[in-house]
């Protein structure tokens, strides 16, 4: 628990000074440099800066670093733009879903709440040991390590794993 609180303070220090959209919040944060680079490479800055609202399950740098060697570099190449866009939009849900609403929905749906991503795929949200878990369509699991980071056009939930569409 102490580790999560420390990460929370480190991840989002300084972002409360001025209201920013999702891209601005992520760009102001050194723990999202890989995500921001990917958003730029996929030409999604304008989309994620639009009115929304959006809920973004945002992988931290360590989540991208855990992918097989060469994966991120390959995805950032211009010829991989379509694949990168699909992966990134798989982390985005239309609407603003704060943690309390997510937890209520999980409990109201027998422990698993499915959400449709902007990419068109499905993520399944559940609870484990008091943490919100995010399962992708391949059965991979991510843990929400920081919830409810406010942005002017939605909310960010930082996750510890990159989730992948089918």
C-alpha cells in the first residue's frame, strides 16, 4: 500500500496546478513519456484532446518496458501506425467512469463489468484484493495502480500492463 501511495504522489505531482485535458495531463508526467510518444506517433493527440469525455486506462512507462524487446520501437514506426492506433484506442472508453462508478458496476454485475473500447473491443473490469483489474480479450490482466486522475475531458486510470486487443 505504501508503494502505491508513493507511486501516486510521484506520478501526478504538479498536475493539479492547472486543469488540462488527457493529453496535457499525460504529457506533464514523466511516467507517461512512452504513452505520449505513442499517442503522437498514432496522430491521436487531437482526438484525445477533444471534448470527450473519455476514460483512459493509461499504461505507465514500466508497462511498455515489460513488452518483448523491440515491440515499442516497432510500433512507433510509421508503417505500424494502424496497429499502434488499434492498441492505443483499445485503452480508451467513451464516457467518464470514475473509480467509484466502476466498482459499483463491477459489484452490480456479479463481479465483472464489460466495457467497449473506442477500438471496438472489450475490456472486463473486476476486483482482486481491493484493486480494480482490467482483463483484455487475450486473458492478460492489468492492475489499476492510480485511479481518478482528473482531466478536463475525462479521467485517467494508470495501469501496470499494456492490454492488447485480439
